[in-house]
C-alpha cells in the first residue's frame, strides 16, 4: 500500500480576524502548518501536497524550500480544495491522507495509529473523530450500526444532529480513486455555498463502500484553530506538553503555567526555572542552573551551574559557573567563559570574556576580547563605533579597568595593567602599566563665598 498526504491550507481564516494567513500563526513559536508538516514527516508518505491559496507566497516564505503544492485560486470549500490535487494524483491508485493546516495539536502517534486502523480494516475511507461535550462548530458524525452514513456541518445540522457529540476532526484517509470519483459528485447547495469534503462520505456510504470512524481518546489533540481564542488555547496545551516532558526528564519548574519553553529547547536535570521565564528557539541549557524570573533566552548555549536573573540572552554562549544579571543583556555572539560574572545593566555584544572576568555594573562591552580574571569597573564603555565603522577592543589578563573608563577602539590594554577611573583611553597601554587620562583637579579654596 502506498500513501500520499494532502494538507488543506488555502483558506482565509476569516474568523481569525487577521491579516496573516491562519496556518502560519505561531503556536508556541512554530507556525501551525510547520507543526503539521513535522508530524507528517514521521509517516514517510510518498508525497505531502499542500493546498495553498490565500496569501500563498507569505506561507511559502515560512516553509522549507521545495515543498510540493497546488494552488486553489478561489476558496470554494474544503472539497473544492482537494479537487485541486486531482491533476497531480490522477494516475495514483494508493491512499490519500487528508489533514487540515489548522489542527496544530495532532500528534504523530495518532496519525500512525489512524493509518494502521485504516489498513487493518481494509476500508474505502476512515475518519478521525473525537467526542466533544460542546461540539458546536464541528461536523457531526451520523452513524447507523457503527457504520458512518454522513457528516453534517453545524450550519446544516437539525436539532437531532446538533446533539451528536462525535465530531469530524478534518483528518481522513481515502482510497484515492474512490475519493476523486465521489468529489466529482458534490455540490455547493448548502448554507455556506461551499463544496464540502465532508459530503464525500455520504456519497461513498450510499455506494456501500466501507467507512469507519476512529475515535480519538484525547479530544484536545484535534482542536481546530479558528479564532484567536483557539490559538491561545492550542499554545497553552503545547506548552503543557513540553513542560511535562521536561519535568519527567528531571527539570524543576516552579510554576509550569507561567513558564514558556519552546519545543526545541533542551534543559538538563535539576536546573530550576522560575516563573515568567521565556526560553526560545534552539537553546540548550545544562544541569543545575538557576534561571530566575523575567529572563528570556533565545538560540543560546548555556552550560551547567549557571545563574541568570532577569536578563535577556540572544545567540550567545555561556560556560559553566557564570552568573548573569539582574538586568543584563547578552546580544548575539557574546561568549562568556567559566565563572564570568556579568552584573546589573551590563550589555555585551560580539565579545569574548575569558574565565573569571567580572563586569559588575553599568557597562557596554562590544567587539571586545577580555583576558582571564580582568575586572571591568562600573560604567566602562568600549566605544566601538565611530559613526561609520566598528572597531575592536583588546584587553589582556588580570587587568583592572577603573570605573567610568571609555576605551576608544581600536585600542588595546596589555596584561596586568591598570586604567585609572574616569579615563578616556585612545592609545594602546602596554603590559604591566598604568594608563590614565583625566584633567587635573582644580581646587579654589573659599570660592563659595
Ligand atoms: C472543517 C470540517 C468540519 C470539521 C472541522 C474540523 C468541512 C466542510 N468541515 O470545518 O466537519 O469538524 O473542519 O476542524 O470540511 N480550506 C481550504 N480551502 C477552502 C476552505 C478551507 O484550503 O476553500 C482549508 C482551511 O485553510 C483550513 C481547512 O481547510 O486549514 C479547514 O477549513 P475551515 O474553514 O477551518 O473548516 P471548518 O469550518 O473548521
Ligand atoms: Ca477549522
């Protein structure tokens, strides 16, 4: 048996009230459609075909290059959407899995089980269904003696069908030939004036084809995102999954409900994450770290035993035992080696701070290399930019930079040197030297009178 998948993603998503196409709205940092494509990867279908329409270029720009798609110029309904793939699938005799781009909570396990169910029962069609206490908005599954007769959409539902709690999740597997033959027969004579994929079920059922529904235990998995309320709910569920997985693996989350960790983040055991922390992108954190409240870490590598408080860290590397914050900002390409300390209101960018460097207060270090155990006094600034170009500052080992020093790059300070507080350093300072540049202090006694 062979399988191809079709993903419906051409719709406007009117109910989202958004200028962004629905399927690229992010759920915990990842567009919904990307999530669907990721789980489809596990099924290893021969081909995944997207149906795109509304703002398709905007959608394609968010996907990997080379995805296979067809265009639905006018969005005339889910059935019409599938019909656009007919040309591509005309010689194909295998099975077709259909999923919607707006069900981001679906898991690969469910898709695999569903496909097994379809194959195991030699069906013409299988529908993935779920139970909802409040089924409003979903298509209802009408059955007789366990056999599916039809799916009735909310707008067409009468009092009796409205009470049915088993609903269509928008995920189906069809025999390809049966599907496209039936699609030729659907019309748009319904409340929405659309061609519904769901009408195919009644047609196949009348032709005595075997159709079964596969009821999913966890209905939260098939939540369809149609509004921004749904979007927030979906994100909450995905975060819960990630947080639970992390805790199972030994991470300590003080309050999971206010901890925002994206899917690809890795965290080692006994690291403690405090409330209101955001960890994003491709971030890797070691063991026994403390990440305190109001911290945001993006695409960074943090080793073990690191303590970070109320700080922002972007695309940076932090080695074992470093302490950061409160209120520090590591901008891209900051590299803090072992036991570095970065304190209050310190900003770093494209700089390497060797082992044991300390910059405790109110400092900017950009385009700088700073040697082991050097101490940077409060208010020090590497003046790396002359309005046109950026220049480097090189500071050696065991240097003491006095408070309020301006290091006007390009400039170098040698090992074991000392810079007097308040200096503006424009010339290189050799090893073992004192560099100081400040105007002489004047005292006029009795001046006040
Ligand atoms: C659909 C089902 C409903 C099911 C629900 C599950 C139909 C008629 N109804 O309703 O039974 O319970 O999903 O979430 O299928 N799309 C296109 N082209 C179009 C219209 C839609 O590609 O012309 C895409 C949308 O981008 C979306 C998906 O199809 O990804 C579903 O469309 P949507 O309008 O959200 O359908 P529902 O009303 O939720
Ligand atoms: Ca939907």
